[in-house]
């Protein structure tokens, strides 16, 4: 969910993160209460700051623990606003140092 209102130069929202794979060594294979396999964990991340100017935006997420690297990441993003779509790139950097991760993202206005 991403909320950007006309006439405002800031925005807020959340990002839903779904890990590509589960780290068997870090998560239990079975839920001890049910004996069923542990599903991938869905985590809602908070957008800490967004600044929108001249058709573009920049922002960052509140630092979070990434289940794939089992490390805290600092993620910053940028994008362009075009009609009902905002898309751009992001860079995630481990707080303790290490290689950065880069990627793309996209959000479209929900049609009601």
C-alpha cells in the first residue's frame, strides 16, 4: 500500500515482503504446535520516508531483518510517477556491511 495525495510532497505506506525461499537452518521445519510445515513468513515493512517532487520520488524503508541473508537491511528507493503507475529502483545494503542488492519495483493505482 502506497499513499501519495495530490498537493502533498510526502507519502507513506507499507511494503509486503514474501521471501523467495525459507532458510531451513534458521527456521523450524515444523510448527511445534501443529506438526505442520512452517510456511514462508510474510512480513509487512514500513516506508519510513518518501519525498515527491517534479514527477519523481525518493524514500527509504525502516531497517528490517531480511530472512534470506539473516541480516538487517537499509533499503532506499527512487522512482518516477507516470499517470496511475509509479515505478523505479531500490538498493538494499546490509547494516553490518557486505554486498548490496539492487532491483526494481512498481505500484499501480487500484481501480475502484
